[in-house]
C-alpha cells in the first residue's frame, strides 16, 4: 500500500522560508509525477507545483520565482523549497504522487500546515 509522508510545515514570518519534504513508500513502481497542492480555509485545493520523473517542473503563477520543487535521485522523495513566503501562502499543503499504467492511480499525503504570520 502506497503511503506519502510529509514533513517540514510550521509557522514562519512573512518573507521567511520553509522546506517541505514528502517520501513515498510501499510501491516498487515509479511515480510519473509528484507534486504539491494546497488548500486554504474556505477555498478549493489548488496546484502549487509538480515535477515529472524526467524532472520537468510546473508551477502555479502565484508561486513562480519563490518556490522550487525537486525530487531525489531515487525519485521517491519530493521537496518544496518555499521562499519569500506571504500570508496568502497559508494553507494545508498536500503531497501528491501519480502512477500511470493502463490507468492512472493518484495518491495523497495527510497534509502539513504552513502558516505565514507575524
């Protein structure tokens, strides 16, 4: 059974930085895409950033230039380096991983809270 375990959330002041990590376990098959989504109170979950197994990245416009997504060589851990954080970045951040066979399987982590406040 695939599990995604996130870490690195917390409270940070505006302008500060945080790094989130997510490690996938429980599968011998690779993850085509791994990424991060977030959900703020009263809002829908939205994409933050994704990275493919070929290291192609995609970012939401609101985080471009401030956030950087990366994967480790084993392709089972994904990181999100967040800089120049703004109060609007406050949300629960969810790790996501996708496997593609003849069908698509999507997995989610339990979420980690990021709060940007002075």
